[in-house]
C-alpha cells in the first residue's frame, strides 16, 4: 500500500494512517512525503539535521542514508 502525504514534520499523521491501513488488511505500507519541514530547536530532529546540514540537495539520493 502506498501512502502519500504532503508534508512531514513529526510523523503524527503518517504513522496513524499507516496503522489504519495495516488494520484494514495492508501487508506493508510505504510512505512518500512530498515536503519536509524541520525545526532545528526540536530535539528529535538533531540527529537528522546533523547528518544533512552539509550535504547539497540531490533528488536521487536520500540525504539521511547516503554515504
């Protein structure tokens, strides 16, 4: 099942939507997010921002998992 969301900030909408799809019978759920907003003062973002702050944007590469 493919779940598309317009913006990811905390995951507060994608996670329950994914859960609902699984409860409805989906074996797997993949989420695609079209935009991401990060508040640098929100503590849980620190690990992600630390990995991505010096990397230029490249659409074909995941900024978090690219090495």
